[in-house]
C-alpha cells in the first residue's frame, strides 16, 4: 500500500498529471488507486480475520485506513473490495482509529 498504491495520490503527482500532462487527475487516481486496492482485496482474502492479517490490528491496518479514506474521497467504487470495506469498518470501531481519523484532526478542512 505505502509503495505501490499511495504514491499515485500524492498531491505533487496529481498536480503533475493535471498541469504538465493536461490530464484528469481524478480519473488518474480512480484508475490507479482502484486497481491497487482491488489487488489488495484479493490478497487480503487469504490473510484477513477481523483485520487485514488475523484478528489483531497490525501495521497493515494502519496503512489501509488512510487508503480507504482516499478511495472514498476520490470516488473509487468500493463494491469490488468487500474484504477491505469490512476490515476498514472493524478498524474504525476502535477508539485509536476514531481519534486518528483525518476529519478529526486540528487542520482538517470542513467538507
């Protein structure tokens, strides 16, 4: 996630897509984030319990939750990622994940 999916949504990359390549940055991120997340969902079916790797949160879950937030923010369809949707919901039941949610941060911009 942090090397093969996340870099495609960095603001500097999206600005380059939009300005230098004169392309649709939202379509770009929907394609690459969606492709990476679907592949991750397929892999997660072999390892997931309540969380991505078993029944205890791991570093993988810490990486997943922001990617799911980005996918929703960028309009990536999640229907082909049922394992990730389920695990994300499990993570978001925990107080630590709730406190770390981007919308709850001091510098969060209201929608």
